[in-house]
C-alpha cells in the first residue's frame, strides 16, 4: 500500500481534469448520457410543473424513478472515464443488473450516514440556539447545523470512493474505502461536497422563473452533474493507480 503522505489528491488538478473530460469527449459522452439525461429532464419537468398530482404516492414514485435514472447516469459516467467508451453501449448503460443494485446499495448506505448526522445536527442546533441566550436566530442555527453535519459529510466523502469502484465492478468493502482514502478525507469533502454545492448555486437561484429557462437550467445541471461524477472518478483513479487493495474484479 502507498504511503498516504505521498498519495495526496491535488484538488485543483482533479477539478480541472474533471472539467476537461466532457469537453474532450463531448460527442461520445453526450450520446452515452442521452437516454438517462432525457429521462431525468422529462421526469423533473412532469413532476415540478404539476402534470401529475403532488401527493405521497407520486412523491415516492418520483424519488424511486429519479434514483434509478441517477444510478444509470452515474455508472455510465464512471465507466466511460475509467474503462473507455467501449465499456457501455453507444447510449450508455441500458440494463439494470447486479452491479446497479450494488451501486444503489452503497449510495443508500452513504446517504444514510449523512442523513443521521443531519438529523442529529438539526436536533443539536435547535437545542443550543434555544438554550444559549442571544443565539435564537437562523444565522446561529445554520452555523451550528453546518458544524454538526460536517462529520457526516466527511464519512460520506470517504465512502463515495465505493461508487466508481462498484461502477467498474470491483468488489469492495467499507474497510477498503477507508483504507484507500486515508489522508484524503477532507480533500474528498471539498471534491464531492463543496464543489458540487458551488456548481448548483446558479441553477438553484434561477429556477422557477419560466419553463424555457428551467429546461436550460436542467440541461446545465445534468452537464454539471456529469462533471461532479467524473471528479469522483478522477479521484478514484488517482488514489488507486498504485494502490493494491484487497479487491477482486468480476465479469
């Protein structure tokens, strides 16, 4: 195994590489992401503009379909970068197999830890702002929430290395993820936490003005999502290039 001190991620290099890949491979990558991208775009428009009633049932259906499409979109991005364009069909991943179930499972586990810390953070932030004199306003609440949620983002960031590994059908474990990300946890927090948050600011503030602008923003959001996923793939590639973890490759 590499010395973690000599295996530090260069955050700017990772981000620049992630941005350059869609530009250099725009034709093949856009074709591969076209089916899942169009499906995600259509689903968001149908749901957000009230073409279906908003209730618990449709909300759950929307969440599940969005999750399936996101997994397919993400695996297509990971495989095209890490294994090349021949690793999927011309139109990306078109089947849901055991690999997709495993990917969805790791995503669920990573987000579960993030959710637990978020709930704990809301409870602690609410309690502290209520008990400490002069701290009962939204600014203190958000600051305390951010501090208490940060450990959850850290755990999520280190587990996220399992996503590209699973996409290329490496059998991995929690211990492997913790091992291979040693010394790079906070760098991954920036790459998979703060970097996507910054990219999402413009679409978030401009959405809801009209349907034409929303379509443009949704397309831009999908492009930014691809960059975020590729940034994780680049991180995985750099962290595992000379690393010999206890993994096996299937199929």
